[in-house]
C-alpha cells in the first residue's frame, strides 16, 4: 500500500526515484533537484508564479470593467467564494453530495488503499472534499495556489501538465480530471497517460465542456475563448473507449445562458440561491446542458 507520495512520485526528467533532502527532492539518477514549499513540490523552475499573457491581461481587464461582476457586487462575490471554499473544507453535506453525484458506487472500498490523483486540481476543491471523505489526495497543476496550505491531508505537484505525468504506473485507484482536457494540446496522449497511472479496474472521473450547449447552438461560440476544443457526448465516449476505458456512467449538467453568458452565469452562481440554478439546469434538455460528466473504468 503506497500512501507516501515519495513511493509513487518519479523524476519528470528521467523517471528516476526521488528522495527528500531538507527542503528539496533529489534524483540520484540524473542529479536534478526540485524545491519543496509547505505541501507542494515544484518540478519546473518558475512555475509557482502565475502565467501572464496578453490574452489573460485583456480578459482580466474586461472582467474588471464589467459593472455587474465587480461593481457594486464585489462584496457578494467575495462572500460567496469564502462560503463555498469553507464548505469544501468542513461541510459534510457538501462532501456527501459530491460523493453521491460523482463517485462510483463502490468508491468507499478504496479509501484506505493509496491516494487519489486530482489532475489539473486548480485551487484544490476536489482535494478538500475528498479529504473530508477520508482520502489522501495528490493534486497536480501547472500553477501554485496559496489555498493549498489549508489542506493538511493533501500534497500538490506543480508541473506543466502537457508533459509526462510524474508518477509510477498503476499508482491510483481514482483519478479526477475536471474541466482540464479542453486546455491541453493533445488530449489523447493525456488520456493514455492517465490510463497508465490507474491501477487495474481503477476509475477515471472526467468533466468536459459540452459542445452541444445552448450557447454554441445559438451562436456557434465556445463556452470559453481559451478552450482548444469542446466535446460532444459521442466524441468524449469514443476518446475513452479507444483508449482502454469502459464507460459506466455519462450524463450532463449545468445551465449556461446562450446570451450574455458570463454576466448571467455570474448572477445565477453568485447573486441568487443555488436552488434557482439547479432548477433551471433541471429543465434544460440533457443534450444542451453545459458540462459532460463521465465515470469510466480502466479495462
């Protein structure tokens, strides 16, 4: 049983084993050193800094100039996000709902057997929830987030995730990959890598944007300008089936407004009770909801 991350972590440069020396990881095979900071391992120099590009600067300025998003509602935004992230840390109802919605029926059998990988973990929402449910989690993302320090039963790896995933094969019973494939250059190579990292009959739990959402139906535009691709149910199903996965469950969720998408989604998610968004989502036809969820098992 490999509950220690150093037992499954490998050097991304040469696949060698790593050992901890003070506040660094050291690879005896290629002699590379990687810094540690609190509960995060840094595998690429400088990747703990936020990436900056002209596109991201432009997007940031547009959001700041949006009066509905930032003025006079910034107080409500901060309050809502604080409430949400506190619920991820300690609200048992939030954790139980997540387990009911997104985990396979036999998930509890894997609780003591190793760790879970959250691939493209961002702030660490899934890690926080799975910690509540009694799991150890490894989060992998190309950026460092200070909020990770709240998660005492999780470890994080900072690495550009278009590269090879730095874990031994057959290390995980469950891998989450929520809303990340659409940003990666070669999604098929990543799916193949994730398959290798799963133990026999392990689960890959995916979330991807639905190409057939209402916004695309009316405007032929993607849900987000930085998405390299979005998926139909048939496309994501074929991608998984062609790479040694059996789909156990697939469904859609979430209403995304076809017009004034960002502004109206802000109103639904931040200013109104979540029950309203849940109701609007429930009356949206399955095919046209915004997100596709998949629970797939490795053959």
